[in-house]
C-alpha cells in the first residue's frame, strides 16, 4: 500500500507546473569594482517585492542569508567556477528559528550584505576578474507550521544580474568565523554512544547510496527516477551514487562537536575545507535509526539518520550544493539543479528504500 501511494505522489508532484510567486521578486547585486585585498570584500544583494502581497522566504543558503557561511553566490573567474570554502547545512526543518525566515513586504526591498572573503578560494584562483551571480532558487514559504517543516514553493529566478570585481594583491585564504576553535576541537566523538550512532548511521548511508545506485541503473525510465532527476542520464545518477557508496577517505572526520556554533538550527553540517569534515548536531541523534524503522510511515519528508548522513556525504564527496530542502520541492527543480542539490540524493535514496526494502 505504501509503495503504491508513494508512486502516485511522485507522478503528481512531477506533473506540477513551476510554482507561481505570490508577488514578483526582482534581484540586484552590487560590489566594489576592484580591491587589492580580500579584507572587506562584500557583495550586496537586494530583493524587491513588486507584487501586492508580502512574501516570506526560507533564507538559509539563499541570497538573503548573510548570517551563515553558506553559498549564496556562484563565483567565476574567466567563466571557470571558483571553489566554495564555506559551510553546507542540513537545517532542522521542524524547529527553525525566526532568523531562518525573511519577509519582504509588498512594494519594499530587503538588502543584505555578504562578507564573502572567507567563502571562496580566491587564493587558488589567483588575481583577475571575478563575477558574482546570486543563487537562482528562492524557497517561498506558503505555510509555517509550529513543530513541523514549513510548506514551500520553489521558485527559480531567471535573468539574474551579476557583479564583477577585479581582485589583486593579498588573496591569502581567510578563516571562517569559528575555524580557530575548529582546529582545536576533538576530531572524534568522545561520547561513546554517540560515536557508535555516527558509525552505524554513516555505514548505513553508504548502503542507502548503493540501493539508490542500483535502482537508477535498473529503472532509468521509472517515474521515481524522472521525478528526482528529470532529463539527467540515469547512468550519471548511478555513477554519482556509486562515488558516495564506495568512498573511503580515511582523513575525513565525523564529529559530534559544534565549533562553528551552527547546531542551534541545524541537524548536521559539512565544512568545505581539507577533507571536508562532517559535524553532527544534538538533534541528529533523535532521528530515526535504522532506516527500516520508517517502513510504513506515511510522510514522504521524514528522513532517517542515515539519509541525513548521505546528504552530508554528497557535500563532502560530490561537492553538491544546498539549493532546496524538502522532497516535494526537489522534484520541481531544473535538471541541472537536481543533479547538484544534496537533498535530491537523500530523498531519492530514502524513497527507493521505502519502495523496495520495506
């Protein structure tokens, strides 16, 4: 019964048209023309609501997010992407603080200043002309539900502006806020029960990735594959899952500390630096474990702890972004964004498990 209901939901979600924005949003960006040091390198993003209704946005990882070290811009130099060196967050969607939301009133503009000096590898890219283009996706909140994840409509903006900056001189890598503490932090979990939980769920995340790989390989034309991956090649999807399932980087640390002070609103996060360490927050240890405990659960958004670990692993192994959170919204993304969105991987893997392993 659950498998059949889930299949119907996938087909229905895949058939949905792109959501309509309740109020048209216009984006502008500004930055200094040139700088001889990364100190004070800031990009300003403004979002104007030209409609007649107020719009509330889940701001984490968007151009409205200036308080977290997330990827709000795509940065290129000579059309070559510049590596992101910040933090990728799996938010606690059922317990988000008010700071996770930004409301843009009808006819008004919200302006956010981003300090990007420590968020991209300018040192490795060397001197030159850099282009900053804002993220195209804005999750519009249609319903805030106390104790549950908000209901969202995913909007992909087009014809986005960009800002150009000529950088020279002192491009040495800057440290993220909190990174000094991170260097002194314990690289393993001193709590034995939590260490065991991390080991078990991380191992199961690789099993989930293997199930997803095999399903994509054998069912490339299925509604489930098409819902989460659209026109992406099933073999490409399978190859990416295989990279996660077989990855064996001994230098990566799995931690239960929070040196970056992110866990108040997060379940887990990955720092894109070195071997991309993963940090698991207190709320992670309340997530369902093992994944089989979710067999028969009616919600399609519930993740197991292993699925969360899979999400973070795609950041660490594949370099995925956080473009959207939520399985239904993941299906409305463009094909290119689906392939680059971490949440598509954990949602697809979870749904494969529920359809084939329960």
